[in-house]
C-alpha cells in the first residue's frame, strides 16, 4: 500500500485534501458546446475585434464550411492542423473548424514565432494542413505535402465563404482525441508539443470553478499569446459558455476595461488598473507566482482566483478564490475529477505540512509529448494511488499542504539553488521583497555560486530598504548582493517575466557583489 508509511491521520488527509470533487461532464466534446449556443442564440455576438464582430450563427456556419474543406483535404481524427495567425476573428473560425473536422489545432503567433520554430512545430506535429491569413502566408515555411489555406479567402470554405445550409460533415470525434497541441516555450531546448484532449479541456471548462461562471452575453477578454495554453482558457472558456470574446488590439488595458472576466498571468495583470475596469467580476491568474499585494488589490474589486498548473495538466489543476483577509495566498485544492499528491524523491507521499514535489493525477493529465518518449517516461508515470491505467504527471513545483487543506506553492524545483553551499528558494526571497512598501513585483536570480541578484519594480523602490527587509527575515546567504530597481520588468511573449533578459541586464550593468 503506497500510504502505509503515513500515520492514520495523514492517510485520511492525503485523500481528503488531495482529491477534488467528483463531478460528471455529460458531453466532453468542446465544439459541441459552441454548436449548442449557435443553435440557441445564432444572433448573439461571439467575438469582437477592432470594431468587427461575428455572431455565433456566423461563426458556426463558417466553421462548418472550413471543416468540410479540411475533410476534403484528407484531415481525419487524430490529425494536427497548424493555426498560424494573430489574435483575430478568422483565428476563431480556424480553431472551431479544425475541431469540427476531428483534428487538434496547433496555434502559433505568426508575427512572433521565427521561421525555424514554425518549421519545427510543423514537423513535430506532422501537420498536413496549415491555416493562416493571406497577408502572413509568406511567413509559413514550405514543407513537402503540407497544404496552406488562407482563412480570409473564399476558397477556404467548401461551398463558398458562408457554406451551404445543411448538415456539417459527419466526423467521429472521441473524448480522448486531441483538442489542441501546445508547444512549450523552448527556453531550455527545442519546444515540446503537448497533446491535450477534449476530455482534458472539458473537465476544466465544464466544471466549477474552472468555468469561471461565464454566462451568455458576458464579455471575456482575450489578452494572451495564442500559443500559450491560458489563451485556450480565454477563447474556449468564453465560446463554450456563450460569452462574447473581446479580442484585444495593441492596448491590453482597453480590452480589459469593457470585460467582465479576465484571465491573465500576474505580469500581464500588473499592468492593468482595477479601478479602470468597473465591469470586472471575475479574475483568474496562473503561469507564474502571484505577488500577494497584486492579489489583494484585485480581490478587493472582483472574485480573484489564484491558480496553478503546467500545460501538461490542462491549463490549471488547482484553484482558490483569494480574499484580502486570508492569512496566506495559496493555490487552493485540486479542481474536480483531479488529484494532487505531494511526494518525496522516491514518489512517496510526505506527511501533511511537509514540503515535497507536486504530482498531478486525474482527468487533467494530458496525452503526453509528441515524439519524445524519453521525456514522457521522465515526466509521466503510472498513478499508484488511482490505479488502473491512470497516469500522473510530475509538475516540478514544490508545495505543502496547509493545516486547512490548501496547497502552498513554494516555487519550482529548478528555482531551488545552492548559494555558498546552502539551499535557497528564490521565490521566498522575492516574496519578502514584494512585502516592502511600494514594491509591486520582484524577481530573484542566482548570479553565481556565491551571489544572488534581485530586481524590483517600480524604479523608485529603495534598494537598501528592500535588501534590509530580506536580511531581517532570512539567513545571510539568502540576502541578494544587489537589488536593482527597474521601471518595468521585461516580459516574454507569453506574458511572463523574462529571467534571461534580467540576467543579461545584470551582466551589462557589471554589478559588483558587496
């Protein structure tokens, strides 16, 4: 028995805390939910972008025409269709049409992804068709046997631009077929494609709190890079519930001002003033640790959900509504039909309250990496707790259960570094810095084997005061040699803090350790 080394109390709490509620998901095919809204309210606005709109009826009709064209091109369930475009209304047509044809969509921002990356994605996902817009077609690498279809040309749609009235193509899609393939950022090597199924996505979107209570007619902002899995939460979370997707242009804050629901990384959210968003009722953040001041600020205006989960566990697999009066900012408990285990290096559960590595189980666990069996064996494993053919995923996040049964996120395993021979959790240092009056964001990085360097925002934060706060709270080896105030922290194209750029900045400034 995998729990016999625990006390009877910890054995009971292992399941009480670690297992989300069991909730039925009647129809786990994502596009079916969009089709139901198209039939019920065909004139409701599905999306708007730069003054243009599309209704649910129009979106569904265009997608049917595209699906018929894709089927004619030989696309079948289990295939992958490239979706290389910008945030736009045609992108939504391409996404829904791909799902109706039974394939998984593979999104890449055509304006940000270099040609080499697009070529790698096409090869790794074995795409037979790539959807794009005519103005960007020249950016798509030419590969033998790959058909390029421009979504803004009438020929993309079987039967003309609006497709003839009648039944859409009949395709046998199963819950365990792919819904989308997301590629990791590739910061530590070639990007890896993660296949996420309809069952995975439906389990988050069609249960609470992952559905975020989106109701027909409510406005959901689409702010994030389409190649980032949280953009799937924005897009599919809106369209499957009958909302109106507010697709941003260059101004993020402008889209947020008219939205009811925001999904963002803490870095993106920190650039939006809650006072300028009177409609906002729900906010969800994930992708990186959220500073407590940012959470408190937004929780005073809206229902604020702090969430956690890598792409491999379908966007997020833990959530908690945070309130400013809470003693801790936690990532909550497993979402429905999911589990979280806090394990030691031998994959054995640690006692409640002890620090370990979080493994995720249940319906959130994705189908795995495309063409990378070595990495699949390293990160996915049989789930000894649920048994059967269930699998669990190694998140590489550190955490512990609070006495009340919430998960406290303690950083990444790769954010635990050795400095002067001592183990330091970088996020713990940053959390102290973010408690300093006036400090909105902080990042701490290891510069070499003996020194840490921290970056704080905004530029008027007193570096000596910030450094003193760390010295007062943590051992000497945790104190950064320098605290560098910046007007803003650089971001990656996925809306997270760019740590590589910060290290390069520190080198350019030739910081001398004290």
